[in-house]
């Protein structure tokens, strides 16, 4: 699974590109709406970029504490979705390997 620092760097890049700012200006507590004046379309674009990059669906439930759209909230959401995705991928990989193994080796 991807490390949190890597996820943070990627998400910062998405925010910086969407808001046309330097990624160095974004801290974990930076709120996209309150601090960067993001509108709803900016939020949708950032969340869609995260989902597309990591091949996840951003959690709709309350497994993570909603604190506004901060960098920390987006990191937590992505990491949570990646953790949930990891066991499913491992099962798929094992099933595929078992199916592809010659008879008697599976």
C-alpha cells in the first residue's frame, strides 16, 4: 500500500494545480474553502482527481472525521479507501494465481 507521505504529496499537487498555487503553501490544516477560496467545482475536481489517481471511491460514510475540506481530511479519506481496497486486491491476486497455477500446484 502507498505511504501516507506519498499520498499527501500527490493530493497537494492536485490542490495546487486546481487552485493555481504552489504546493508549498498547503499545510495539512489548510481548508480548501476557507483558506483557498475553493468553490464546489474546485472540490469536485480535486476529489475526482484523487479517486481517479488511486482508483478508489472517496468514502461517503463517517469513518473519518469531517473537518471541512482540509488536506488532512482528503489524506485520511484516501488512506481509508486504500486500506479497504488492499484486502480485496490481495484476494483477487490469490484467486488469479490459483487459477493460473498448473494442476497439482494450487
